[in-house]
C-alpha cells in the first residue's frame, strides 16, 4: 500500500506539469463476459490504441480470463493476453499470463474497486520479466435524473521486477453513460506517463469501453 501511495503522488506531480509535448491517442476496448456458473465468469476482450498524428495503430491485444467471485466483496481470476506493440524497430509481440485479485467495497453511495495483478511478460524482442499492476477505482453516486449516469476516477500503476521498477502510470477520469443488464458503455480521459531508457514521455488519451454481459 505504501508503494501505491508513493506512485499516486508521483503521478499527480506530473498532472501539474505542461512543459513537455504530449502524444494524443484514441483507445477502444470491447469485452464480452459470460456467466458460466453461479459465481464464475468467462471473459474475452480486444483493445486497440490509435495515434491520429501518425495515422497508425500502435498497440492491440486480445484477452481471455476466468473469474471467480469468492464473496460479494472479493474475487480472484486469471487469464492470458496476446499483444502486439509498435516500436521503432517494428512490432513487438508479447504473450502474458496473468493472476489477479479484486476487492470491492461500498461506502454510502460510493463504490471502491482495488485490484492487484501479477503477470509474466514473454517478449520476442526484449527480456522476459514479471510485473505487478495495481489499480484503485472510485465510482461516484449515480446522477439520479440521468438514470445510470455515473462518474468515476482511477489510478493505475505498473511496477517491473527489474531496474526500471515503476515505469508506467495512468490517471483516469470518466463517465459510465450506459449500464444495462446486458450492456455497459464508458467514456474517459486518461493521462499516461511512461518511462523508456530512463526518459519519461506523456500521452493524453480519449477512450471508449464497451462491455457485453450474458
């Protein structure tokens, strides 16, 4: 938890800095969750990251996950990811097994989501390594006059078990515009800070998440 708080302060320090030119990207995530047992869900998803300046897709991946809800406030899961990322030397391919645990807490009209994920990254043109991903999400109370409209914010950090250590952090602010029984839609803005060769770069992101539930 202490490392996460340090990561939060680290990310917020960049929010007030505007001296560095930022990349702008569009992100789209489409997911399908199917309940296969009373407390178990199978999920598949695909994501694309697009950069208008270069008119190119810079990252795309496909996931498959299996999640089990142990209690109403705690769930565990695992899965795999196949990913392609554009680099200066071409496309980097990654295979990634993942294990995670999610904690869900409600306080009044606020919903809190806290997740830890351990992953091992098999990279075809770089060193394989373990990484820890941590995210904290807060869902604000529904705006009653607008039905299911709900604002949320989250902070996400990635820590390599290598000399790079903390190398990626994101701050999200978004809105859940639709939340039906079988469909959910989120729109968000994110600020991303990424370290490469000891140098930090920044990106502004507009994203759309669509989730189909059965």
